[in-house]
């Protein structure tokens, strides 16, 4: 079973657990989410991890596309006025003897974009600002108790990938043995809390680089 599938079933992005913390974060940031479409977004935004061989790699980074497609199909039928090129799995196309790489397109209205741009890295790629769901998703990390995160991410092995990426930034390919899982997660919570507070009112995101590199010792980037 791929790590992304495990994450959706019983890991850090478990469909039956993580959305509740996202909803709580939304409530704290914007008020209670009365619109039922928001609840659909909370529950589908990370389903795209299903089948992914990694969480923060090239494949894992594309996970918002599936949830965005669901939201667009359900709620954007009359509002698909912008075509956002999103590179799903490239398909070879024969053009007179030349093999080209085709880019699939997602036709997204506001609800699709709400989910697609919950990833800071896709926002960087497309020159967009993070959606409200992005801030709620990142604050959800701050609201998730460390022992729940350690239990879920430990079951799937995700935490090893996250920590290895964080350590590789300054410690070569080895994890920093000085930090316990709890210390590492608390540090990541502190960083995410600062990021949300700094950018939730629309300030341009200058913290997130265009590629997935850990920014400081508190943890890895979570798109």
C-alpha cells in the first residue's frame, strides 16, 4: 500500500480525522462554516494523496488536483471561467514524429480553486495567493495534538519522510537525533502558526520557496 493511501486511510491526512481539525481552524479564523460546500472541501481536499508514492515529492505535491476536480464538478458548473493548467501525469503525444508532453487542464471556478490553492507550492507555481482553506489547513496542524499526529504519522511512516527532509536541509541525509518527534512537531506547529498569522490577511507569501525545501529547523514544508 502506497504511503499516500495509508495517509488518507489512517495517517496524518486521515479522511475521518484531519477534516475536523481543518473545520475547527476555519471556525477560529473565519467563523463557523455554515456553508455545506465548505464541509465537502474539508473532507475532499487531501483525498488526492490516494495512491501517491510520497507525500512531499513530485507526485505528492499534485494531490490537491483531485479534490479540486471534485469541488469544480459539484459546485463550479456555472462558473468555470478560468482555465488553470495543472500538470497531472504527463501523457506522450505524437505530433508528426515528435513526442510532446501534454498538459491536462482543470477548469476551475471559485470552489475548485479553494481546494487547489490550499497548497502553498501550487500557489507559487501558478502565481496565486493561498486560499482560505490553505490557512485553515495549516492552522489545523497547530490544533492537532502532538500525540495524535505522532500516532497517525507514525503508523504510516510519513513522519520519517517529513523528518528526513527537514534534516537533509542542514544535516545531510540523516535525521537530527537531538530532536524527539514531539520536539520536532511542536517546532513545526510554531512555524505554521507564525506563517498563518503573518499571511492570513493577504500579505504576499515571501516565506514559501518555489521548490520544496525546509525553511528552518522546525520542520519540512507541508503543501
